[in-house]
C-alpha cells in the first residue's frame, strides 16, 4: 500500500481574531491501481499550461487555474479506490496556547520517556531527541503534529475502507512517502522516532479499529501487524518512511494539488475566493464523515494534538452542511 503526504500553509499562528489554517493531506494509493492512476495523471499533466508548472516542468497545486483544478479532481474521481486523508490544524485556536513553552514541554515528556528506557543507548538517544526538540520552533512542532495526525488517520482509513480481498496483495508492503522537508532537516530526524511514537501514544486512547467480520485471522493486516497488545506500529512503519523531493514522485505531485486545494477550502469558508465548492470534489475520494469534517486539530500546551469536535468550532459548519448534502 502506498501513502503520500504533503503540507500546505506556513503553520505560523495568525494575529488575534484572524482565521487561518494549515493542512497536511494524505493520499492512499493501492498498488492495484498505481499504474493506471500514474498513466492518467501523466495525461493530465500534458494538458497543463507552462504557467501551471515550475521551471523544471513539475505541476504545482499553487499554480493551477480553476479549470485545471476541476479537471484534476474529475480525474481523481475516476479512481474511487484512491483515498484522500485530510488533517487541518486551526492555527487561530492553537494560538491561545503557550507558543514559547510548548516545544520545551515536549522535551520534558521525552526526558521522562528516556528515564524509563532500560538500555543506556536508547536512553541517550531519547534524551538527545529531547534536547533537539527544545530547539525547534512552534511552527515546526505544529507541522510535525499535523503530519502525525494525518498518518494515523490514513492508516485507520486503509484498515477500514481498503480491507476487501481485492486489496489483500497491497498489504504485503507499506510505503509512507513524505515530501522532503530539506537537506539534513532536523524535523525529519525527529520524525524518525516521534512519528510512530506519537501515533502509538494516541492509539492507546483511540485504538485502530478493526472489523472482526472482515479482519479474520487470515487477513494479511491481522497476520502481519496485529499482536495480542494491538497493532504493531513499529513493524508497520519503521523502515517504511522516506522523504522524497516531489520532482521525482508523481504521487507527491498529486497530493500537493490535494493539499493546496484543501488549504484553499478551509481558509475560504465564506467562499470569497471561490474555493469552497472544491470541498465537494475532495469528498468523492475522502472517507471522513460530517462529524469529523476535515479532521480538525487544535494544538494543546503539552505539545500533543487533538481533534477539535466540529460542533465546538461552528465556523466549519458550512463544511458539514456540504458533507450532509453529498
């Protein structure tokens, strides 16, 4: 199973009273449709104007005109097996938490975890992570948390919505491709440890759900990744995460367009820029229901992420209305 993730927005909290979100978007591509999807996307790219590409010829969501954006989602809608996974961080809500102390609070959490490590090497590695995390910016922390939330939801959506027998061969290997954050980037080094650590911690209170009638003992997900203690996230994720430049990945180029469009939607709730209708197009490949909406997240002052229940953030009600009408 192939997963692709990209961000949109600068994750910089806005001024008081200003609405702003940043997003991560995921794209789940079963290997059974990878070739056909790739060919169709190649054909779509050939129709783009020079102004909708970078100087190297790469299509970019931020450069697409409305017509090309509509055609992209028409194309994606031809592949219902391909799933869009949103993660929307409300920066306006997150601003009220302590920007200066949140990374340091996460350092304290890592130090506490290090104290519980049995082996000295692991203890030293976790303490080093704690020191490194204290040096990241509030924006970097928010970006990492949003990515982790997106990855967790992507795994859950794979398990629930792509578990039929025709997908079984796709479970033999997992590939998580993330748009490269930069050469030698501190975030990438931290995420090698924190990504599945955060997901494991969240899964202790919100476990990955299985459908017992489908996830029987012979199901490849159960056979490969389920243990008596729950899903083995280390086996599922470790060694399967890679950071790649979008120039060399059609999957990342597609999820870049998705992320940019989602960013446009959640920052245009009054439809001033005409982006709001694209939410309906996104939903054709999205498994989220009205209660979850765009997978809203608000950062808390311990550095953890949580989904903000949609009714408590009434400004997003318009998205739920659209979902209920689909």
